[in-house]
């Protein structure tokens, strides 16, 4: 069993410095830190006051620096500790203090990266960052002091490697790719040293996060290399009872393994390849043993028909419901992963993955074009959520599919085979008038948002992004309504053009008062639809617990109410 096991000590608070340095007021007085001489010579100091034993024997002056307050050694510290729940954009990172940045990295991991399956207790990570991280970053000698969280020098060193992998992903998701790359190189260098020396859990927990990083880069060779290491570790533990965090590593590995392909896999193949393993490691039961015999094989080989799609949808909904209910119950026991933000972010992910599987199936069925377009529209609307920017590279595929669908529609409009703003009849019978150029612009914004943090987007979607830009530019050049600055930036138009267009728009608003009313009428149906979508994905001020369960999530009809 790995050293990640924490048993009953998981929820303990870090020990106070006084409990580690002295046992009573009557014992010999000790300093809370080593003296300067012992620290520089990397020798163990007995911290005696006024002079340690080594300095006394050498006959030299013994100096103790004023200790810096770290950790949670006092109730006052814990009470006054500032809580950070928001996450900065690129231009805010540089303004964050070092302590704030460390806390943001930790919060980011537990809110967005681990997906409810962390590989260590948050209190343990906070203890490490408070007590030891600064020493590691300054290249100082780090001496382990007895505590309830970290039990060996090796574990201490590997927690630093794990934190580096978290930090690299944090910078990657905040568009600081050069800094992320520098941190990841340091992380990999340290990993290389320990891989041949140890079989510690935190080595492979770090490898899993490195795999997540390279999935965004698009370096599939390194991604598969680190995935293989994680699977080797998990296979080695087969037959043993996994502890809480080893099981979480297995669950995260099952999710991440699906993004090693080139994102060209069709929905059925992707479902058959990935979902049974995810289901098994999540609920500890094989999907084949729960479904009717031969169900998965039938889905794999059956032709794409309306009847078979209905069957595929039933199976997909069942799997999502079971996994969702298990995850909700599991996360409720981990308070540090059960925040409102984490729940809303998870809901966005579930919507995108669910729609992605359906779209890939329906692309083979021209007879269900309306259903396909409705799903693609939902994906485009979901990308406007404030939580979309924190989605992993796994979501590139479904956003790409939605953008391809909307680009094809816009080209049909261009060649006259289709009319823009024509009614779209939804699965609930509602009629929506959609400006598909506006929807395509949302797809462009989503792809460029992901492109800023994931180089893989340029590799997989570069041609698509260029086609969208050209299509939108040609369309808006023909329109009386003009672009705003944000759209011009996405299309990479000169700022002066956007300013001229805004000036023209200002004049039109004063000379043609009815034009804006015509535009409002045209957009009314879409705006209502967007508002319904946003309410479902968590943009409302508050959310009742029942709105986060998977029964509500699977009821897509409610999105158009």
C-alpha cells in the first residue's frame, strides 16, 4: 500500500510548532528553526538556546533568524486567513502575491482539475505549501519535522513534484504557456530522477497530471508515455485493496485515457472504448454485467437507424445517470471538492460530453438533421458559460463538431440552398429563428479561447478556425450591422475598422430608430433560448440541490422551456 494512506489522520489540523519543539515549559528552551550555521552546512541542529551544541563545540557565534510564520499554528492565523475562491485571468496573475498564487493553484486543482477525484487531502497539501514550499522554491535545505501529514523525506520531496505539476496546469489554463512549459520541464526532470528509485504513489499521481498537460499541448507520444506509467502502477496494485486516493487516481486515469486519440473517433466507437472502463472504476461494477448480454456489441455493430439511435440514447442516459448519482454522493463526502463552483463546472462538463456522444452518432443520420442541429446549438450556448474556459482538452472534440455543423449551415446559406433565420423545430416542438452566423461566431470564440491554452487546438482545428474567420468576415462585410471590438479581435481585423464600424452603428441608431427594433425581433427567440441554457448550466445566483442531479441534467427538453 502506498504512502498516500492517511486513515483517521486525514482530517486533523496541522500540529502547532510548539508541540513539535517542546513538551512542557520546564524542558530546555528550543528555537523553532535551525541556526544559520547548521542550515548553511546542511547539518542537523538541536536548536538549543542560546547556542546549539555544534556551535558551542566549535566556539563560534550561534545565530537564529527570526522565524517566518507559516502553516496553521494558531487559531488566529486560521481565523484571519483570507479565502480566495475566484481565479485570475492572465493579466491578474502577475499582480497576485506569492501566497495568493499558491492558494489559487491549490483551489484550481480541487475545483477544476481533479473533477471530484483528488489524489490527496486538501489539508495535507495546504500543510505542505505553508510549511515547506518556500524552502523548495528558494533551493534551501529542507528538513522534515514530525507531523501528522508527511511521514518521510521521500514523500516530502514528491509532494513538491506533485505541486509543480498542478502549478504547470494552472498556468497553462491561464494562457501563460511559456511559464507553464518552464515549470513542467522542472517537474519532468525531478520525475525522471525518482522513477528509477521509487514506486511511491505521488510519482504516478504527478505522471497523471503531466499527461493532462500534454493532452493540451498535443504531444501524444509523451501523453501516452505518462499514461502507460500510471497504468503500470495501477496494474501492479491489482489484487490489493486500493485506498481512497489510489482509487481516485484510477478513476481519473480512465477519464484521461480517452483524449489520446486524434479526436476523429466516431461517437459509438468512442463510447464503447471509454465508457465501460469509466463505469467500472466509478461504481465498481462491470457495465456488461448490468446491461442485457450483448448490448455493447450490438451498439458497436448495429447500423445507424432511428430505432438503434433510440436504443443508444437509452444506454447512454442510463450510464450517465448511474455515474452522476455515484459522483454526487461521493463528492458530498469530500467537502473541499463539493463547492458550488465545482458542481456547476461539473455540470458544464457533463452537458458537453453528453451532447458530444449524441452528435457523433447523429452525424451518420441525415434524416435526423434537426436533432443534430439542436444539439450543436446547445453546445455553442454552453461555451458561453463562465466555467467553459476551465474545461480540459477533452472538450475540443465536441466544440469542433458543433463548429463544423454550423460552418456547413452557413455555407449552405451562402450558396442559397438554405435561408438564415429560418425556423428550427426542436425536439419539444418549439420553433426557433436562429442567426447561424451569430452562432458560428460563438463557436469561433470558444475555439480561440481553447487555442490560447491548448496548442492542440491549432493542430486539430487550425484549418477549421481559418475557414470560420473567412466565412464570418465575408458575411459581415455584406451587412449593414457592424462588428463590435470583441468580434473584430476574434477575426483579427484592424482596430481602426472596428472603431469606424462602431461610429457608423452609433449614427444608424440615431437616424434609423426602427432598425434596432427589427434586430430585436429577429433575436428574441434565440435570446430566450440562451437564457434558458444559462440557467441550466449555473449562471443563476443560486441553485437548489435537486437541480444538480443527473435526472435534471438528462432532461434536455427543459432547456427550451
